[in-house]
């Protein structure tokens, strides 16, 4: 072999080995819920940061969509760093995000014209690697598009959230289609916690883990995120086994 070309070949081999190498002994960074009922259901004890996760409301009602958005905001409130939130119309209420711990000053809003533009901006943000999290508000999410987001999240080591927002019944049916997201969540609003005096108590949600890669599905009745972005098990449920209601089937991998 030509001695001039050998160093170049050696460098190429090193580059290929580095690109293809994976170290299973090093656990991926996760964002725990700090609720054993949930964390024990998730491989690694929480949401993998360098991955894509899906969040949707339990129906087309605004109240369920709001619950899903606040669930996502509460997660990002506990992830250090700036947050890129990509959407098609500016209908987020910043004070509500602040109530679940996500300081509006941490959020960079990108208003794109359509879902395709939202996905493109989110992919760029995930690959950047310097953000605490990226949200892509989309109605539909194809397997190909979700795969691109998943690869970008892996490359940047960034927590990616696909927040599914629907305006038509046909869009809601798309949630059942397969995607590359590591986990899939559905959040539904429930009556708030009862109070001994007139007033509105802490909001409650039905949080469903619809799918978890290499994990099991489950659902929980939880108190909504507080000012620190943390969920809680209602006191009356924490005293008994009803605090967590595991799903009957194993989630698809």
C-alpha cells in the first residue's frame, strides 16, 4: 500500500469506529418524575433526555389540550437550560407556564407557518445541543418525521417533546399511528381536589403512559404540576394501592 494513503485510511477507520460505537455501560441521562409510581415504570427511572417523547390531551376539548401543554411545561421546568417552543400560532399563556415552574424568560418561542416548518425548527433546535428542551406543537406526526426528531435528540442529547394539538377529529385519530417516540403520554383533566371551604382546589389529571419503549403501560390519577413543575399523588390515594393503576398490557417497544 502507498505509505501516503495509509495514514488517511487509518484516520478513516478511527472515524467510522467512533461514529458507530455505542457504550451500553454508560446510562443515558434521564429526567425523573420523582414519583416512584411513575419512575419505576420507565426504563432508566425517568424520561431519557436525548430522546423524543409524545404528549397529547385526552380529547379535543381545550381543557384537555391545556392539561397536556402544562404537563409538558412542568417537565421542562425541571430541565436546566433554555427551552425552544415551536408552534403554529401564538396561543400560549405565559403566566400559566410560570405557575407550573417554567419561567417565561427561559422560553424561546418560534411561530412557524405550518407543521412542516415546526418540525424543521424543532429538529434544528434538538441538534444544537445547547438547549434544555425542545417542544414541537403539531397535529400530525409521521413515523419518518418522528424518526428525524428522535435522531436529532440523540445527536444533541436534548429532551424533545412532540405536543400533539388537534383542531379536527381526523387529526386526533392520527395519535394511534406508530412513531419513533420513546414514550407516549395522554393527559386528561379531572375535577379539582375538593376543599373544606368554597373555592377551587389543585387541578387533577389522569396521566396515561400509553407507550414506553421496553416498558409497561400504566395510568395514574395525579395532582397537576405545582410551581416547581412537580406532580403529586393525591393524599387519599397515596394511602392505598389505588395510587397507581397499571395498564393490563405491556406497552409496545
